């Protein structure tokens, strides 16, 4: 059974600081997705990581994938308040494209 | 281009009532899915469809039915609502099943309370 674990589940940090969110998964996968959800809103796609060693960056967010370690990281550089949200990672299960989701990391960035 | 739309946005039901959550997309996407989101549990897949006339079960299908008569629409039916079905429901679509670059587009969600 594929399990996806994120940590931490809750993170409160100061503006300007750096931090990393981790996403571990239990079976082989060569793809991983990161999504963002603002409070009371829907989910929007941040990154699609397609292969071992993939790295993608957008603004202050950078995501990477290590398929051998079954680990993805989402790194936040010099955090700003606008990045406050819940971040989810998701991994496809086999070839039927069912996504298994992590529980989410709620990120609060204080001025 | 409206993307993925869902109705209603909010709904309160009594135990035993039935209802249909509507989902439509105007992007000609083959793949559509329904998730429920509960606090601290991420999203769980209820049912999905890879094209008109084709549906399959996800992780948590019990108590729900779906159909896909057109590419655009993918309604979710609650047969006999139970308090355990209180949740936020999201519909999502993507261009095709299994394409490695696919990302899912989500609707705005339906917040359902079952009393």
C-alpha cells in the first residue's frame, strides 16, 4: 500500500527565514506533485517532478525529487507572508493514475 | 474558459437524504475525479473516470455513485447521506490519464454537512 507522509504537518516561521518541507513515500514512483491550498480555497498546482534528480523553482519555492530515497523536498527561501498556505505532495499509484496525497503541511509566515 | 465548476458550494443534509454534487469542465479533459478532504487527512479519491462512459472506484467509494455520460460532466451522487460523509468535496480534471506531465485542475469545492 502506498503511503505518503509529510513533515512537518504544521510550521510557523518568521518572514525572511528559510525552511524545508519533506515528503516521503513508501513505494517506487518516478513522479511527484506539489500543490498549494489557501484557507477555504481550492488547490492549485505548484510543481510536477518527473524524474530522479528533478529540480524546479518558482520564486521563493524550490522542489526536488530523489526517487531512490523516495523523498521530495519543498524549500522556501526568505519566506514572505504571501506564502502562508497548506502545501500538499501527491504520488501516483501504479499506472491507473490514482494519486495518493500527503496530509498537508500548514505553513504560517509571520511578519 | 470557466475551468472546473462545482455546484452547490454549500449543502446541509439530514441523515438518509440523497443528493447529487455537480461537476463540469470546459477544457475537454478526459480524466475527471472526485476527492473528499477531511481535516488532517489530505485528499482521498472517491471515484474517477478516464473518459465518457468509463468510471472506476478510488480509495473510499462506499456510499457514492458516479456516472460520466459526457466528457464535460461528472456528477457525484450520495445515495443515503451519513454524518461520516460530512466533508469538503473537490472535483478535478486533467487532460489525460497517465500523461507524465499532467497536472490536475481543481474545482472550488462543495462543503457538505450531514446532520
